[in-house]
């Protein structure tokens, strides 16, 4: 068991934000840091797994925001590491909409019950216009202009309307335009398709400041399987207590756990977090986003150009709606991915994988006919039930004010908050986590230097009478404590307390 020892900073969580925060600390000379990670690996929501003979990404899969006026820092890391990626073109997804209610299968075996593309495109345009109008109305109402009334716009009813509404609001993020990721970094998205996984970027970052050998992190400052359960904080420092009873002391903590974890009771704060903080934490939505992977003995879906993404329109919103084949990423892998969100994700997480497989096969047979083969294997990640995640990513409510954003990231005493949810412009993304780690650390470094200045000043003030007494030195405001140490002041004078110096500085 580790015995309590005091570090300058403890970073809780070793996802993108925790690792980027720790790296900036190390680069700025703070080497006595400790990283406490609850799971047995680094990466957090960036996680690969071997499935069906290839490496699939259970968490973040895309580097979103590429090709714009500024360079996405995660894209830069990927380029530097030679990470293999594939461009994703979603623009044709709405030409590949299959509908449960269409009864006839197309004669060509791999086309199924597909909507004519013109019809789908019309519905898509209508749904986009309606979504934009809803947002405008919400904004006007929020700004106090109720003159246009609050009349709801037509709600989606038919399977195709429901499918498109799902794509616009759940699959793509419900973000208010303009979306900073696209404006700043560009509108292109690249799927990571590399056997080393997206998480390879984290290992490359870690290599810069942690001791590694043969691709493994062997640095004792990274402590895995350490579930933080309590943070006791005061003016003097923070005590961190883990589930296995270890106690760690630090001057400061950087807390990078997800918004879902902050909303849960996994970590107790003593004293409790102030109301302004807990209110802000509660205001954020937690999205659940689940990619289910299915491995088949052979392909039965169309694979030509513009066929990578396809949509299933069903009377239940979000019911196995968004599909992708992995032939572009891994040719010959025979893997399909279907994305579920929120309510459907939670429902599927609660049932057995066999049940989920049965449902998914039912949907595929509805699209492609009864003769398709059964899947050989299925992989269902459970982000909602993972107590170290409790969801996939944060979402700021469409109408949220600057105060919420500010309060989410504001430190509480010596506890500094980071993680994708603290990124004002890029929450929900890997680059949000990465940039938040850097921002939070910069704020902490400023605080550390201010604290040093305050200490120097107060020591200077306290030592002035002593120096006057010895008469041998004149002291200026700019003299440093280390400078003073060089002055040969007899230790006994301090220890005897004769000079009225409080014990705290001895
Ligand atoms: C299914 C899914 C798909 C996604 N798709 C994309 C995508 O395509 N593109 C994109 O840019 N982003 C995507 N994201 C979002 C992206 O993964 C996250 O925004 C980013 O990885 C968050 O990094 P983070 O460091 O803030 O948090 P995390 O990665 O969650 O790191 C926090 C760490 O804290 C640890 N922890 C939690 N509790 C404790 C505790 N009590 N004690 C110690 N450690 C603790 C966790 O184990 C974790 O390692 C997706 C996420 C998911 C889940």
C-alpha cells in the first residue's frame, strides 16, 4: 500500500485531458506529480478492442474538425504518429434510407427496401429547416421575444421523419450553430482505422514525460486501478483517498473525471462542493452513444462509392437507425456498426448481448431480406453502466448561459476541473479533452506562481523585524526567500521564538 506522500499536483483520470494536463505540468518543471486512474489502462473514452480480426474503437472513433483555417491539435498528433485514418463522407447517408414500411425488396439482392433518393433528400431538407426554425424560436423565447408565440413546429411522425430527426439531434450533436469545431478546424472528419488504435496518441504523449519501455508505461507516477473516492480539501492542500484505502497528499488536484462521474456519487468532496458548482454540474446533459459491432461471415450490403453509411427508418425513434460498414476502414473485415443513443443505448445495455443480436438481425433482415447470414459475433460497449464514465460525452443544453460554462470549469479551492465537459468550444470531442487539459494546467500554473509570490511577500514582511534586529541587512520587497536563506541568520533565533515569528513559517 502506498503511504501518504505529498506531491505538487495529483491528476485524477488518465484520459486525453488528464494526460495532456500532466504533460504540461511536467514541461513546466512540475515533475513530482501523480496520476491516479481508476481503470487498468490509460485512454478513458478513447479505447480500442480487437474484434473480428481488426481493431475497433469502442469510444471516440473520428478526428472531427479537419481541413479548416486552423489545425486541429489532435489531427496534428495523428499526423505526427502516422495514424491510419479514413475520410468519412456522411453526405450520401440520406440517399441510403431503408424503410420498415416498404414491403417489396428490390430485385437486386443487396438493395433491400430503399427509399428513392429524391424523396429522402426532400424529407431531409424539411427536417433540417424545421430543426433550424425550432432553434431560432427557442433563442427568441430565451431572449424574451414571445411575440411569435411558442407554437411547436410539426413534430416528426413517420419513420423517415423520425430517422432524420434522430440523425440531426442525437447522432450528430445537438450543437448550436456555428459549431466551433467545424468553424475553427474544418468540416472534414476522419475515422481512425489503425491497429494501434486512437489510444496510440495517448501513449505518444505519455512517452514525452513518463518513463516508458517497449511501448509500456513503467513510470511509478502513473498509478492504475486507483479509484478515487474522496477529496478532502482545505486552504493547505488536498488529501485524496482511494477505494483500496490509499491516501495521497498534494498541494493541488486536477480532476479530469467525466461529467457523468461528477453527477454520480463516486467521489465525495469534503467539504462538499459549493452550490454554484453542483448546480452547474447538474445542468449539463450526459449523452449516451453506443456503437454496436457485428461480424459476418460475408458481406451482403452494398459497398460501392457513397454506400458507407445507411439509415433504417422505423416507427420507434432511434431504433437501430444509423449503420456503417467497415469495408473502407478495413477491407474484407465483414463488420457492420450500428449506433444507438440515449434511451435506446440504456435499454440495450440492460439486456443480454444475445437479445441485442436478435434485434439487430431482425432489423437487417427487414432491410436486406430473410436470406442474409447470422452474425458470428457481437460487441456491445456499456458506457452508461461503466461507473468510471456514466455516459459518453457532455452536451450543453441548447440554451445555456456563459455562467454555466464558467462555473463548470472554475476551480474550487485547490481542486481544478478539466475534461471535455470544461471545454467551452469543443466539449464532447477528443480535442476538447486535450485542449481542456492544457487550459486547466495553465490556470493552475498561474495560481501556483501567484501563491509563490504571496508566500514570498508574507515571508518578507514577517522577516523584516528580524532583519531590523540583526541590523546587518536591508531588505527589499524583491528579495527572495532563497536569497534570504543565503543570509546567515542563526537558527536558534527562529527556534527560540524570540523574534515572534509564527511557527507556521519555521
Ligand atoms: C462511444 C463514444 C464515441 C465518441 N466519439 C467521438 C468521436 O468520434 N470524436 C471525438 O472527438 N470524440 C468522441 N467521443 C468523445 C471523446 O471520447 C471524449 O470527449 C474524450 O475522450 C474525453 O476525454 P477526457 O479526458 O475528458 O475524459 P475520459 O477519457 O473519460 O478520462 C477520464 C478518466 O478518468 C477516470 N476516472 C473516472 N472516475 C475516476 C475515479 N473516481 N478515480 C480515478 N480515475 C477516474 C476514467 O477511467 C477515465 O480514464 C466519443 C465518446 C464515446 C464514449
